[in-house]
C-alpha cells in the first residue's frame, strides 16, 4: 500500500490553528471532533476512507473548539452529549449503510440546576456558590460529569455518572478541589472472585505535581450500591 496525495479539490478544510488531537475510536471508525468547525472527520480503519458528518445545528461553532463529547449508548449507538444553556443535551446517530448519510436524532435533555442542587445543596446561579458543570466522558451509555463549586469559602469538586437510558445518577468522587488534574473514567471488569457478569465504573484522577490516582468504583448490590475509594501513589 502506498500513500497518495489527493487532488487539492478533495482536501479537507481543517482549522488553521488545529493542534494535534487524538481521535475517538468506535466501531472500527476514528472520529475527530475539532478538525472542522461544523463537521466531524471520520476515518474507516478497514477501508482507510474519510467521511464528513455534520454536527447537530445547535453545536455548530465558528470560533471556539467544540465542547461536546462523543460516545456510545448502551445499545452501541453513536451519540453526542453537550451542555447548552445549563442543560445537558444528547443526540444519537440514526444508523445508515453509508456513515456519511447518517443523521443525528435528539435523544434526551437533563436540566443541570436540579442535578447541582441535589448533590451540592446549591443552585448554579446562587450567590457565593459559583458552580460550574463540565463534561468528562461518555462511555457505554453513561455520561461522566464534574461539578466544581464553593461551600463555606472552600472550593469543592465532585464527579457523577448519569445513565442516559434510566436517568439514574451516582456520585463517584467528592472532595476538596485540586488544581491541574486529569480525569479518566473507565469501566473495569469485576475480579474473578466476585461476580464475573458485572462491570464496575471507575474514575481515575491524576494530579500533576505528585502522581496520585483515586480509583473509585461502584459495587451495585440488590439493596443499592456502595462506593469504595482507593488511593495509590508513586
């Protein structure tokens, strides 16, 4: 196989300020969300063919990098999640034989004020709270969110998982705010000694100064769930 330079007329009009970005791998396709302003660049790894998919109209932007996250629903449909006007909104990609002709369909919306109120005791606009909600990741139908807020003059942070299918929310991590962190949610299979048919959502937080990882996972039981936190260092 040899690399060929396509005619100029077929080259993608990428952003001039584009920096190196790792794509999202799903279903044998690699997705790059910030390569173009209003389209997602998709590479089929089996054919090495590129396609362009329009983003939902509400997510089009001409200046800033997009804030939405790509992921999958529980039934493995491709989905987009974003925060607009203090509301978490989601779309799924209606399947089509040709990925380039697939269309985004509105799925669900979740107002953020009730979520912030439930887990922090404050409304987002409440004076002195300064609550800020950010998307972390979308994995297997779960949206991972971070909430940063101020309580009694102390900065706090918490991380939640939100099931798109059932709307169930779970608190994964709640502690004093630490600057310069990298958060990486993932799903880990249960150890063989436990229930092999279960999976455990986890959240890893990396601190930049000294390497610490908080691995938080939920163990779902018939009577509810419990949360275990493991702290390791090197």
